[in-house]
C-alpha cells in the first residue's frame, strides 16, 4: 500500500512540475502493492475479449518478433524493452 501511495505522490508531483508522465492512451496506470500475476491478468482479458467477439479464441501466447516490433513502434521504444514495458518486469 505504501508503494502505491508513493507512486501516486510522485505522479502528482511530476504533473504539478509541468512534466508529462508516461501513460497509456487513456491515461490508465496499473499499480499494485503486491505481485501481479500477469498470466492470470492476460487470460482474463482474453476471455473478456472473446465474450465480446473481439477475438476468435481466448488463447494467450508470446508475441512473435514481428508483433514485438509493431508494439515497439507503437510505444516508441526499442523492441528489446517491449516485454518489460507490457509485463511490469
């Protein structure tokens, strides 16, 4: 809980100083005071997307090299850091 509070204090301080902290397209932050079980999170998202007919099946797999490159370009980061950026490692 303290780590989460520290994050939000640092975020607020950064905003008040006129900085533009990195965030998702919708300004969402996924903050956890403990471990996040990424596989469970991704599986839940896949099931929800299947339920809404956004995807054809709910299987979750590692992104291919080509997909990682596309993610890197979309995020504006090197392909080698995609995994850390999307998994919180």
